[in-house]
C-alpha cells in the first residue's frame, strides 16, 4: 500500500517523533550519514528495536546548537 501523505518539506511539518525517512524528506543527506551520526551520538536519537527515532524538538535544538557553533559573532 502506497503512502498518500505528502513528505514534509519543512521542520515544522515533521511529526513529533521522526523516523530516518522523515528526516531524509527534509535534509539533503544520505540515509547512511543519518544512521552513522545517530550511532556515534552526533545526532539526538533513540532506538526502538532496529528503528532509529528522533524527537523533532531535540532535532531543532541540535540544529540551533550546530549553527551557533559554525556562525561566529560578527565583528
């Protein structure tokens, strides 16, 4: 059975608890990269069985911290 719901195109459209597939619909990275980041603790995630799940709220907080670390204060 095919999914009829459209893929989210913005962070706000993601479900509260996201699967890797949900994140891939928003971020231009490979599936392997997301799994590797989750496994190495670089991405806030948790496992339920074999599934890697990511809280939308924690994902947004993580992105804010990452961006802040890459964008220094303007002089």
